[in-house]
């Protein structure tokens, strides 16, 4: 009989962990979405302080870095 009780306790803990994981995933996704405009604003403000000659090189290097990050996702590293 104690095996059944232990099984039900473990099953309850499994569902509790799965629910916590789902809630945490949703919270982190919403936080990420809220922080995207903050990051873009910080990036635009930082580039705005550069001299006009360096703005082209800064935006080009940021664009190339993002492209390399996106393309390198499937490579495992």
C-alpha cells in the first residue's frame, strides 16, 4: 500500500514541476519581449553618441555580429 502512496506523491511532484516549468517559461518569455525595446533603445542611443564617420562602421559591425550569431545557432557553438 505504501508503494501506491509513494507513487502518487511522486506523480504529484512531477506535475508540480511540469507546471512550474511552464509558468517559468511564460514569465521569462514575457520578460524577454518587454526587454527588447529597452535593448534597442540603448543600442540606438549608444550609436547616436558616436561621431558621424563612425556610425556607419558601428552599425555595420553590429549587423554582421547579429548575422553571425543567427547563422551559427545550428552549429552547436
